[in-house]
């Protein structure tokens, strides 16, 4: 399998250069202009591999853009949805929509071609934009969890209102891209000349980013997961107390609400396990292999790595509308007025409760 990722030779004979191209490394190589390029020369990945990857990739992107686009249309076309809680969801939707709109350009160019075609600007912006949008998205999830916690468990004075909501949204964006800044500072575009090829690549400073990736994965996976677990657990505990009182009064409304909250928690946890944990494992494996330059990665490992990246970046952004939109009763009612959705499918009649 061909892939845009590759090892770069450091101070070792060219014969030890691994055949499986996987990660960019900082070049401290001999005078390569005296040698032919030691690996197979190719322009793009094979057509069969390209078709398989596009068949996986394109449906996720189209589905995600439509889902997030429909939610944006519903929010901004209904004044009743312009509440602080719904604006927080709108912020998450905007983040995911931009992820699905902008990041595929970086991802496909990086993965489908042997040479890195985006140049020095693309090398600096690729990780910065992808990382910034991902961190902004998970911070948005944390704020949504706090908003739901304050609505049920905390006092009314702790709820986010007009200015507080705007401040929280601005904070998410500033903090998200600030955390992603090392992905721009410690990535560099290089051109290395061989006898038969001008090799262009973008490499990461592994000595710095190995530690940074551990921090970034904590921010992208374990922090939001912990926040959501704590928030939804406290909500369920509080509703459990209400439930006992409600059952004594024969009032089923609180019981139904508790069931919906529990269902949302299970969906959030399942989504996190499916779309985030595989990528976390793959990064952990790579950065804990010693010595990495002598390790041969199989084609299956490289393809699983590719799937993990697609899941982590794009599938997550595509399923968020389902989690935070369709589990919200107000959104589900408002979706019936969506012109985009009406063009795409015929909605069933609304259930009368």
C-alpha cells in the first residue's frame, strides 16, 4: 500500500530505510543528491486503493455536511431556537461543519500523493487548523455538558445567559487554536534532492511533539469524556431523587426525562469509544515503539491508522448532529420545517403525545 506518510533517513545507511512509508521524520541525511530515490517512485496511490478510500471517505463527508447544514438552517431560521443552550449547540455545529468542509482538502492531498503538494504554508496550517477545530469542538461539548448540568442540578444563577454564552463560545475558539499552536510551530516543509526526484515533505519535530501529542490526546479524549461523565452522572443522580418523589405523586414526566438523559449519556459514550479510542491507541503505539527507525509497519497497520484518522477527525464531526440534535426534543420538532430536509426525504407525520 502506498501512502503519503514516510520515514525519513537519519544518520544511517540508506539500505536500512524502511519500505513502509508512515510518519515524517526530521532529516539528518547524507548527501542524497548522489543517490537515486531508494523507494518506489509513484505520483498517486493506486486506483483501486483510491476508490476504496473515497468510498469510505466521501459518504462520511457528505452525510456530515448535510447533517450539520440542516441543523444550522434550523437554528438560524427559527427565533425560538436562539436561546443560550441552542446557541452552544450551534457553535458545535459550526465547528464540525468547518472541519468537514476545510480539513478534507488537507487530508486527501496529504494522503493520496507521494510528494507533499501543499508547500510551506499548507505544512504550517494543516495541523494547526485540524487541531484547532478538534479542540474547539471538544471544548464546545464540555460547555454543553455544563449547560445541561446547570439546568438540572445547579442553581439558576449558574446558568449561561446572553453575554456568558458569547464569552464561553469565544473562549472555546481562542483556547482551541492556542492549544493547537505547536502543530504549526514544530512542523516544517522541506525539499530534499535525489538524483531522480525532488522530494517534498512536511515533518514534525518528534522530540517536542511526542510529549505534546500525549497532552493533546488528553485534551481531545479524556478531558471531554471525564467532563461529560461527571455532568451526566450528577444529572442522573439528581433526577433519581426527583423520580422517587414523582413516583409517589404518580407523575411520570420526570421518569421519562431521566430515561432520555440516560439514553443521551449512553449514545455519547458509545460515540466516543467508536470514533476516538482507535486513534488514541494508534498514536500511543507509534510514539512508544523503540527504536522506531528499525520497526516495519505492515500495510494493515497503515490502513487501520488511516481509518482511525478518518474516524477521529471526520466521523466524529458527522455524528455530532445526531447526538446533540436528534436527542433534543425541540430540535426534532423544528427539523420538520427544514427546507433542506424536505428536499431530501419525506418526513413521517408527527407523533401525537
